[in-house]
C-alpha cells in the first residue's frame, strides 16, 4: 500500500496519458488482489490443518508465488512507463493543477483512500469501510470539499461543500459507526492531506 502511494504520487510529476494511468491502476489492483488471495488461502488452510503437510506447503508456496508474479509484473510496468521519464523531472504538471483534467482529483482521492486504509491498519481498528480510526467517510468527504474549494476558489463553493462534508460526518456519528473523535480526526486528516498534495504540486 505504501508503494502504491509512492507510485500514485509520482504520477503527478509526469505527463501520463489515459492508457498509461489505466495500466498503472490495474497493475496496482492486481498486486493487492494477489496479496488478498494469498492471505485468504493461508487463513483457510490454517483453519483446517493444524499439522505439517507437504501439500499445504506447496499450496502456500503457490499462493505466494502468485504474489511474486504480480509484483514482478508491476516492476516491469513501472520500468516501461517511467524509465524514459526518469531522465528528467517534468514539472509541467505542477503548473497545470488549476487547469488540469479531473484525473488530478481522482488521483488525490485514490491516495486519500489508500492513506485511510493504512491509518486504520496502523491503529488496528475497524475495516476499510466501517468503523475504526480515522473515519474514512469523513476523510474522503472533507477531502472532496477541500479539493472543490481549491479548484473553484469561491466562497459559495466553500460553504456548500463543507456543509455537505459535515453532514456526511454527522451521519457516521448518528449511525453509531464512529465516535466524534474518529470523525474529527478523519476530517482533519482529509483536509490536511489534500492541502499538502496541492501545496506540493502547485
């Protein structure tokens, strides 16, 4: 997940076309899916076999091998897409943030989602979609509100977007999925990370 964050952040620095961006997203998804399948296989086997068995070893090795193949593929994709671009750092994207395509907001939201998952894994609470510290819904809602405000630069957009974000956060408290603290931390996390990304790339 950390490597995925690094790669997605690197996409800001380079003029990637739609196909290159799509290939990167699919590649990252494949690696994460392979790791999830590997974990599911290991847990399923461990829940039924409590002794050493050579076939169990082969099954686990095969599942881990699938992750390795996906990781090698990711390295190959990264090499093909980024190698020529690493000869120089193209900062033209940095100067295009205000006039950039919707892919910029999409990348920021993707990074935000991954960052929330990492934070929840760090605190060991909840799931990516429910409960835990911080509130993912609150973080994403306030991230979107911040992004809209930075893009539009108008007071009415600021007020309406943050009112909607507050309603999303309040709904998580009212449904007793999150505490006020978890929602507050999620909101602050979403705002600060979005501002940080914009300040870096503008």
